[in-house]
């Protein structure tokens, strides 16, 4: 018997979730428990963790099947619409979400939907979604961001990802009063009486405790 937890924990998640929620909290755990291994698999779909042999997955919100448990690991997420100064120069600035149909936009294709993702917006009690068009389609958020920086049109991406670019002036924010918020990332895993110690440590490390409280191992 080992004196400390060991083993591999396999997690499937969106790349943004790995970068912002998983990696910052799991890196200290990995350093503290050298016998634990964590395998990250980037996937934009809602993976069947049982059939794909994952220990856990990450999705927005806490709606999961009855045999799964969902634990919040991040605060609510706000989306933003941004474009480069070079793209915007000489063009009319969108005043409403519908104005985006007159612009080039960077599209996202999700594996769970097949078709292009329609951008969601909300303002007060109003909510709309807009199908946009452009020259580029990605299934990866960082690449969408890069395309926007390179002047390929407006992109619809998580606000925390673009804040540095807005501050530096490499991207310009538009439609601020229409930006929607979504439930934060949740870790989901199978409900079972006995859980591997390594997975239990991962869940506890990732559990969201609010903006001023850090995880304790």
C-alpha cells in the first residue's frame, strides 16, 4: 500500500476551461502529489465519460444525466464581441446584434450541433441569437481569437480571454450592453460510493469557492 494517492485521472474539457479553471488549480496538486498523473483531452462536445473511459468532464452549467454529479469549478462566464482596429477602420460600428450580419465574423462549429453556432445576446429582458458569416470557421477558441487579432472580422469569445487584448488596444470591444452571461464551468463525474483517492483530490482542488477563496489541498 502506498502512503500517498497515486494513479491517472483522465479529464475531457474545452481548451478554455483547461487554461482558465483546471490547469491553475491542478498544477499545485501535481507538484504536491508526484504519484498522480492527469491526462487532459480537449473536446468541445458533451462527452460520454463512461463509454470514452474518462474519469470526469467539464461543461457549462450543471445539467447532467441523473447518474452523474456536477460540481461548479468556475464563476459565471461572460461572452464578448471584439474586432481588430484594422478591421473596424472605415466601417460602421454595430449598434445592435443584427448589425453583425453586415460584417465579416469568425465562426465556430461545435461537434454536438454540426452547424455553425449562432451568437447569443441579451439586454435586459431581451434575448436574440444571430447567425453570422465570414471567411473563417474554427472549432477552437484560441484560433478564433487569433483570427480576430489578424483582422478577419468580429469574434465571439469569453471576456476573460480578450481583456488583455482590449487593454492593449489590439482588439476593440463592441455591443458591450448586449454581452450575455452563461453558467460557469462544472466538472461532471459518475456518482459512486467509492471513489479513487486521486479523483477525489482533483475534485476538491477544482471545487469553486468564490473569487477570494483558494483551494486547499
